[in-house]
C-alpha cells in the first residue's frame, strides 16, 4: 500500500527530527544544570522532554529507546522531587543516557539494531545513580565506547530546520530585490536602451536568476495542510461528545501545500468551522436515523489548488442551514428589513455578521454569536474570502479561498486621476472600454454584460480623487467568491509582480484597500481589497444612479 508507506515515512521523519531536538535541549540543559543545581524549572524541562521521547518511542514500537528513556526519566524524577541532589555523577550518568539515545535512535529506525549493545549496563548505571541496584546479567563486559565504535554510520536526512523568522526575512529581501529590479527596468526604459545591448541582456539574466531564487524561497516556506487537518480529529471528537452526537472526520487533499504563515493563521478559522459544523450542522443520532441517515454524521475537510490560490472546504452531511431561521434572526438583529426578498446567497452570508447566531441556547460551543464573523475577519486579513453553499436536508459547505503566499502577488496596475492602484491578478476577469453616455461624475452604475447586469464603481469617486474626468474610461471586471462587479478607471497599465507592504495599525481599516506596494518608479501604489469593493458595488447598485450601455 504506497499511501501507507508514505505516511509511515513522514511519521518516521517527524520522530527523528523531534528526537534530535529533544536530545539537544536535554543535553544543553543538563550541562547548564551543573552550574545551577537549584534550577527546578530546568529539571522540569528536561523531565518533560524525556517523558515525551519515551512516549513517542513506545508508540512507534521502539522498546529499546523507550527503556533507556524510562531509566533517564526515573533519575530525573528523583531530582525533580528533591530525593536526590544534582551532582557531577548524576549529570554524567544522564549525559551517557543521552549519548546512547542519540546513537540508538537512527540505528533502530534503520532496522540495524533493536537495542543498545551496552543497554543493560547503561540502565544499571542510571539505576545506581538513583540509589537502586539492578542485577547484572552474566554477559561479557562491553563499554559504551566499545559499542559505538564498530557500528555503521547512521543514515542522515538532508534536511535542516530553519527558524521561521529567517525565512520571513529572506522573503522580505526577495521582495526588496523585486522592487529594485522594477526600478532598474524602468530606468533602462527611460534611458532608451533597446534590445540587443549588453546592459539589457545582463539585466534580463539577473531578473531570470532572481525569479528562480524567489520561487525557491517561496517553495521552502510551503508546508502541507495534512497535519493541520489531522489536528481537527480531536476537535471533532470533543465537540461531538459535548453535543451528544456521533461524528467522524474525513480528510481529502492533505498533501496540498500553502505558505507556513498561512497555515498558522488558518488553524483558528478551521477550528471554528469544524465546531460549528458539529454543533449546528450534524443532527442528533436519533434524528438522523429518523431521516434515514447514518447515525454517525460526517464532516469533510478538503483542500485543492485553484486559480493560483488554495480552496479549503468544510462540508457536513447534516440538516443544512435553516433559511427561515436565518431570516427571522437577521430581521431581529436589524441586518435587513425584508430578508424574504433577499437572494439566497446574500441571505446565507449574513451568518458571517458579528453577533449573528441561530442557536436557541448558549452552550460551551456556540450561541454567543462569536465565531463565524471571526472566521471571515481572519480570512479576509489574508486577502482571502469565505463563502457558504446550502443543501437543505443534506448539509452545508463552507469554502475558504486564500492565496498561496501572503507577501508577493501578481497584480494588474490601473490608474485613476494620476494615482496608481493594484488589482490582484487572480480577481481580474476581463477588461473593456466603458460605453459613453453615462454620467462621468456618478459613483456607481450598472452595465449589461452579455445579458447580465454587472454593477460597477468609479475609483475616482470611490477614493475622492480630484481632477477632470477623462474622455474615455476603461472597465476592469473582477470576480471574487462567485460574485462579479467592475471598476471604472482612467488607464489600464498592465500586469506586474508586486510586493505587499502592510499598513501601519492606524491605516489598516481604510475601506477598499488591502495594502500598499512600491512601484519601479519609486512611487507608492495602493492594493485594492476586491471583496470590500464588491460589497460596496452591490450596495450602491441596489439604487443605481444610471444604467450604462450593453456589452
């Protein structure tokens, strides 16, 4: 079974990496302990590492490793409860135990040994340091040094754990290089340097090498979503027990990779959605049986690549969202005066509003109106979006769309009133000329694009830009999470890679803006928040000022 072999290999790599870290931490702390014998926190830290190592080894079936780790743990326990004093002899015995573990772990995982050649003697020495005595077996004496010398060298994995801060700094530097490359290209154009010159050829070669380097840096930051998904197994189990339900978790696409920063920031939203699916979506076993369903509900976590980003879906096979209950709650909360007239998808999105909850009672899992609005805010902070699809009686599916990385994007540059803006390229559907005849001062209007009404906003009016309107405007049609709108701009500039520079805390809540970037000219351009602009376009188009042409 190839899949099982791959999973075992991944578990083994994780065990080896974690064991190396634990042994290094224990060794360093033990050496420091000799100079600070009263450091109880250091003793506790070493004990926890030894206990974790013993448990990991036992779960992997490595009895020899677990036996040595257990003897080390016993000695540390005596130090921890102060029944034994820290001494040079005790520290030496513990360091010998660490040396033995460091030798044995790669040997036993490679299948070359099942236990340390001098294991009985080593365990006896550790027991003697505890003040107890273990009978010695009648075997020839073999020292630790004798045991280690003839052994074959352990196979090494060509991997290195790097601090995330260093990777972040590398990514920042690659972004700065991108800005410098853009400025250099702009200077060459301004200088009138044409094709065929050595300077231009050298610049293109440097740009190609940089792009390869940037791709490798981004790839080094990629981690699979599988471990994050598997952490939700415990979440489902605890939530189901608290709600008195039977639920299992199904995982798909766990090999899909995203930026490691995204993984950390997605963990909270995913956990919120999992708990919500168990508490709100899955019915009680008796209710499921009455509807002809399996008494055990199913929550599915899946991931896939799509349009330069990643889509994470959480689906359940429960009752689905209750449209009537959502409408009643929305009206009671003042979110809408006439929920019955709202399109299905717009009504369902109200579950992401702050304070919205359809729970009739407060439990430890839900009912306080906190959760799904946090999911939306956290996802949108990653330049992503969250949406929901409902299947009454069969379940609901929540979808999170996020980019692969949070630092560098492909952007489409536009200009309005001599100000440059960046639209994320993945959101751009098409570009066209805006038909003449409409009010050039109107903030918004609607066009008919191949028979479909599409609302649009003018960036000039949206951001309050001054200056005379141009004679001919262009439209950039954008789509996001199944919604479509258009932005009216003065000039289309074209595609360019941009480095996202986050705003200062005072500027983070600017409407319609997600960040900024530095252009090759050295000027600052704002990166547009397409989700916010789409919401604004839909609100403005509910009472449009005009209808402009048919395209």
